């Protein structure tokens, strides 16, 4: 699959902004309900909750999820890894990067 940020300046800028804010942390993008629609949020592994990303909104969940998935793939996360990060923000099982044998 092609890189989501390639040819999408808005996504590339958003990725860089979040990368700077979460430097040194493991995080993923999530689609969240917002006033009047949907937006993206950032979930940091083993930290409670998520931080909404202001400014970019979506009319529907499908579009917001597509952006979250594309950005997560860009930063090297599979869907499974993103789910594990989100679960760790809910007081569930702590997130640890799986080792590849």
C-alpha cells in the first residue's frame, strides 16, 4: 500500500506535528467522535485516554478511520499494534512492542 502521507500535504504536516509532540513515545492515531462529526486523536501507549487533534474534522467515521489507519501504517503500526496501544490507554493490558524472533 502506498504511503498515506505521500502526495497528501495535510496528512504529512499532521504527521510531523504529532511526531514532534510525542517524540520518544509510542503512540497511534485513532478516530473519535467530535462535536458535529469525527476527528482524529492520539493515544500514547500506557497513558490514560487520548488527546484530540483540533482542526481536522471528518463528516463520517469511515473517512476518519481511513486517515487514522493510513497515518498508523505510515509510522509503522499494524492494526493489531494500534489496538494494543489503545487498550493500554484504558487501564487494560500494558503495551509492549512484540519481539520478532
